[in-house]
């Protein structure tokens, strides 16, 4: 019996050593996984920031209305001059569009479009009543991604 007990104690010591080794391996793997998870979280956060930036770059903002309405919204300072904070006013009061996929802006309602602000190369667009047709998007949007359409 003593021989069997000694043999079992030896096996127990061996298994205990194997378990200690397995525990150390698991601990190292967990530390590596924690580092990897931290790096992945940072990468995901960076990608989300970049995606937000890219989405913002594809957006343009449009405000449309007569002089009175645009002045009241804080977009126009005078009949043909934009206010200092017109961009934020247009974002708050206007419409958002994806300028990559829009070559026309319909102003709708009464009155025709008479002025496009800020001033842009007139060869980059045409006005057809209440609709602004963008003929050269690259030139048109290079001025600004915010456009104000003043109607009669």
C-alpha cells in the first residue's frame, strides 16, 4: 500500500506541476488577449472617428428661401451678404444633402432662385426657376459645402 500511495503522490505532484504550467500559459494568453483587446478598441475608436469624418466630408448643407426668411434664420446679413455664422445657421435651419449623389437642388415653393451664395463660378451651375442644376460639381462644391439659395 505504501508503494501504491507513493506512486499516487508522485502522479499527483506531476499533475500539480502540469496544472501550474497550464495555469501560467492561460495567464500569459489572457494578458496577451487583454493587450490585443485594448489595441482593437483603440483601432475601432479610430475607425469610427475616421468614418464620421468621411461621412461629414460627403455632406453639404443647403438653405433656401427669400431674403426675409434667410435674415430671420441668421443666414443673411444683407440682401447679398452672408452673416458671419451662416454655416452653422444653415446647418440648423437648412437641409443636409449628399453632394456626391446630387446634381440638382430643388428649392420648391413660391419664387424663383435669384442668387447663389457664397458666390461660385457661374459656369458650374444653371438656375432653372426653383431648381439649381449643378453642371460641374467639382468646381461648384470647391467654393464651400454650404450653399444658400435666395429666392424672389
